[in-house]
């Protein structure tokens, strides 16, 4: 406040580190000491004429210890922790007075003011009212600045990793929109069998980019006249923890969509005693499995280009987590925006887009003139990103897509125009605008036809 309001707060606090501790030296009167983060050690020394020291230590039991000298006139300390707010006022005589609020997040400044008023009103007569009112008016003028500083205070405190990490809100799970489902352990959390439809291929998925890869290929196989590729697509709602049911974990122990069961594989087995379907998990593995299953009847994994297609398929599998778990998480989903991770993953996302832009400079599709499973794997992530469908138009502008990646845009528009791609993208999807096709479960081609017709009707009504 000295820097912003030198007339109101003539005192100045100088911050420096000494032997791993943070120390505040006060040039003049100490009005209040700012913010501290949980787990920090903060020492404050006033001028020599006061000769007092306050030390705050957060122990394992979340207690706070204060050592003071009676000569101290007035000091207020605000502490902010994940489990609540705390304000401590040290009065003229006696030990600290504590006001604590753990149920509702109350501005520490308001607690400071209350403690400040009480410490000046107790035992004082009317002669001090003028001084008190002046102090309160001065504090009121800086209220908005102080509250903004309190909200952003945690960003100024460096994170010090503990020796052993533990899962909990204090480790950032509170600000994680997926914190309620993410755990550091694997395996089933409850018993639930998977449903089974009438087709040999049973897909358990969600209409996210990884899920769209498989439904796009299945729709492309059907469009190529391969009726044996008929399938049932069951919704796995990851926000409802469906992926942790015992049935799904049996298909994919990693609890990630998509997962596939092929009951034809049980019929084709040489072992007469085996009636178990073939499980396939990881989207890239499913793409290769289905392409090989119907080999010779399509061109999506041509033998003469197999290695090159696999190169780009595995490129996508290894690169996309930097886009989704990196850029998407910190730029879109994280409640608190931080420059370092956004800069770091934006840099990598743009580098990957440039890799694609260079590759597509003289090619219609990723591997040349032939549309392959590499395109089907890459499009739901990078194609949707440059078209503004993945993270919205703001992300598209932020990445400067229109100016920097014209070849990726051209390729994305070409792939998006394919009928099978449009069909595959709407399956196992229950979110979006009314004019976007949405289909929670797919059991026949008629289900997709109906979903597309409904979205087209809504679009026509808007026009």
C-alpha cells in the first residue's frame, strides 16, 4: 500500500529472505502484515524502538504460534489457507485476539477491520473516536485494492513440493474440475456390468476426441459397404465415473474411453472352450485392430503405406496429451489461469500444429492422397482445434490459427466434409448447441440418421 497510497500508508515494508525464511522489516509504524500461505514460516521485526517480533509457524496440526512482547502497540496479521480465513489482532495489552472463519470464505480485510475496531474501542473513551474514524476511512479507501490482493495472494507464493505427495484439496485438487473423479489409484470402485447389444462389436465410449476416432472409423467402414462393422455404441459418462465400474475396468484396466469388445473373435477362436470376446482398449489400438480385421476391403490402412500411417498414428497418440492435458486443461478448464503452464503448452501446441502444417503443405491428407486411419486419429484433436470446435473460437484466435496454419485448416475442412465423419462425431455425445447432432447411444444406422435430421431441422429453423 505504500507504493500505491504513500499519503495514507507512509510506512514501508521491505521483504527479503534470510536462511530460508521471509523477513519483513518495517521502516515506521507497523499497521498490518500482509498475507501468508499455508506451510510458510514468516518472521516480522518492527523498528528498534518497539523491539518486538511475531513469528508464525504452521505445524502439522495446522496450529499457529505467536511470540510477542508486551511493548507491541498494534499489529494485525491476515492468514489465508485453503480451509478458511484467519485474522489475528494483537492489542496494546495482553495476548492475541483471534477471529476465525472456516465455514465461509470471508474477506480477511473485513476480519482485519473488525479486529482493528475492537482493539481501539475496548477501554477507549470518546476522545479517540476521531482518530479511529480517520484510520477506518483510510483503510476503506484501500479496501478494493486489498481484496484484489487477497484473492491473488496465493499466486505470489511459490509452491514447495513436500517430501511425500498426498492427494487432497491442499494439493490443487480443489481447483481441478476433474478433481472429483481423478484419484492416484486404479481399479474398479463399484460393481456394474456392461450392457450388451445385438451386434458382435460392442463399443463403450464417449463423444470426446478419443472416442470420435473409433466411431468415425466404424462409420467409414459401414459407408464402404462392410456390414460386418455394425456395432452398438454405449455411453460411458466419465463425469459420472462410469469408467470405474467393474465391467468397464475388466475391458480396460486403465479406465479410459474408448473400449471395445469383439464377440466375433470368440467365435473365431480355435479354443472350443473359450467363449470370451476379444477386448481392445486405447483408441490407437482399436483403430489398428478394426483396420486389420477388415483388411483388403478398404483403403484406410493400405499395406504399401502401413509404416507411414503407423508413424503418424503414434505421433498423434504421443502428442495429443500435450494439447488436451496441457493446453486445454490450463487455458480452458483450470479455474485459476497461470502464465507459466499456459505459455509452456501453447508453445508445444503451436509447434505440433506447425509440424502438421508442414506435412500437409503438398498433401491432400496426412500420408498423401489416401485418406487413412492417421487422418481419423488426428482430426478429432487438431482438426477440431483449428476449426474452433475443440476449445472454442477464443482458443483458435489465441493460437493465431488463421494466419499460421492454412494447410491444416484446408485439410480439416476436407475431412469435416465427409459424411461418415459427421456421423461419427455425434455418437455418444449429449452436450452442445441444439443445432449440433447429439446421440447418447447408437444401435443402428437409423439412430444416427434421426440425430442428424433433428439437428438439421433446428439449423433450418434458425435460418
